[in-house]
């Protein structure tokens, strides 16, 4: 969805390096999420934020941190990247509701050597 | 543990033919079930969302069904097109908010001319 953008789209880094993935949205949604997707596995939730002052750990938060700089921006950091963090990372947004649809960004493909 | 199992893992179909994808879940309590389409190299896009009281939902050539008693859902693709080649992901929510989602691994569909 063009309303949710992620930068960079592709990144190669080395073990031990710090890296930041950024997500911006123009949908005006309060809720934002970071997921990772690995081959043969479903999407897994890393962190989520329901508003600017709210940060929550997801299923697999170890080794990651996030920052919600504004309603429209949600960044994911890997403080010291390791090879098993090689994956496809997706940012998503939504508005609260019983069946709230998530809108995903195009993804960031990260390779940690 | 809440689980979502999808079958078949992958299938190849001829253009113009129909196909049906299956999703079985053990998520409890149940709030809603979604089907997403994920094109290669892109983020998932919502196709349908069904709550407990809905047993069918259509979106163009895509029709989803839900049997909450047997905890099964299906996604039927009618008159397949080459653009239907994608991964179809079943997602089940166990409560309010997208922090309680269980993702299936996806059905990989390849449509050939």
C-alpha cells in the first residue's frame, strides 16, 4: 500500500552492526506494527504501538527495539545485528475496531552477514 | 497455543480454473478471520474479514467461507487469472486489537497459462 512506506527496501549489513528500519504512513492511523517474515513461517509480531506514547513487545522482541517518533513514524532498530535476523520486515498500520484491517508496507529485505 | 494451519502448502492451477484453499485454526476465543493476498516482493493486502456471525464473504472472484463450529475457513478463487499467483495468508484474531493475531504460513498459488 503506497500510504505505508518503508526505508530502506533492501539492506545488507554485517554481524554486530547497528541498523535502523524506518516506517512512515500517511493514513492517519494511530496503530503501527513491526513484523518479520521468514521462509516457511508465518508473519511474527515484533513490536506494536497503539499511539505515540505507547510501545508494546510482541511475540519476538528480543534483539530489537522501536521508537514511535510521531503518529506517522515508527522505527525498528537492531542494536547488534546477527545472522538469524536475516528476514523480510514489514510495517503495518490500522485503526481500532472489531475487525480492524491492517495495511502493510512493501517490506524491507535485510541480510545480515 | 493458538495455531492456524493452511493447506495445501502450494498448488499450480491452469488459468481460468477454480481452486479452493483451506484454513483450520485452534484459536480461542475467536474474534474474526481474515484472508490476505501477498504478491511476491510486496506486503500482504486484505481480501476479506469475517466475524463470528458471518459465514461467507466475497471480494470479486474471491469468496471466503467460515464455519466457526468446526473452526475451518476456505478461500475459493473463481476463474483464476495470472495475477492471482501469490501467497494467500489466513489470519485469525483472538480478541480486540491486532496484537492478538495468529498467522498461517500461507498457501502459495501459481497460475499458469
